[in-house]
């Protein structure tokens, strides 16, 4: 069902967002992230004590594409 939309002021739209005005069948934002974390990462809680003593995170990523993003033509 069509809608009547008044004035819209868009200040900013981030790179992982979708902005649409009007009728739409499906909206599918996509975002891909690669995270590297060493020992002691992602800890939460009260009173955590971590002693890693020279901990090192070594990342060897020799490929250029991890997972290709394929446009499915808006399906």
C-alpha cells in the first residue's frame, strides 16, 4: 500500500546501514568482519586478573579473499 511521506532530513548514513523511503519487498544489509584476538581477549567480569607473560598474537593471512561477496541481484 503506497504511503505519503513528508519532508525527510538525513544527516548521515553509516557504511553498514540502509536508508529507504517508500515501498520495499526486502532489505538485506551485509557486513563482514575479521577479528584477531590473542590470549586474554574478550574477558568480562569483576576482578579479573590475567598474567599472559609475553603473549603474542601472530596472524599470517596470505590469501587475498577470505569469502567472496556475491550480489544475488536483490533476491
